[in-house]
C-alpha cells in the first residue's frame, strides 16, 4: 500500500515491541528534499518536526514522539525544525550500521 502511516505519540511499550531505540540515528536539517526509498522505512522522531508527503497526496505532519512508516518510492520531506530520529529500512540488514 502506498500511503504514509503515522503513529502519533508512540507508547514506550510500542517502542520496545519494535526495538526502535536500538535502530541507528539520523539527523535531518531544516529544508526541503525529495527522497527515494528502495523499501519501506520506519522513523521514530526524537526531536524536531517535518511535513512528509507522497506524490499526489496531502503532507503528514510528524513531530517528536511520533513514528512514521514510509512506503518504497518517492517521499518529499519539508523539515521545519532539526529532526533527530531513529530509523529502520527494510532495505538494510540489521548488521549494516554496527560500528
């Protein structure tokens, strides 16, 4: 399905279920970009706020404490304030980011 799925104000139990706090972290600076995703990606926002939109759809506002699932394909990011987030892509193996 080609839609953004927002889970607002994710509970600690849900974060534990997903293992989200063990995912790699990423920062997105203020600005507008278009990203291409080879596979579904989940992002849990630790800080910041952004508008995410798929082609032909209204943007979704995502902020601290929210979890967003982005389908494979194009997604437009309008970062309104610096975003810090944990992310997991189905395109990457779990060992990809171990340093």
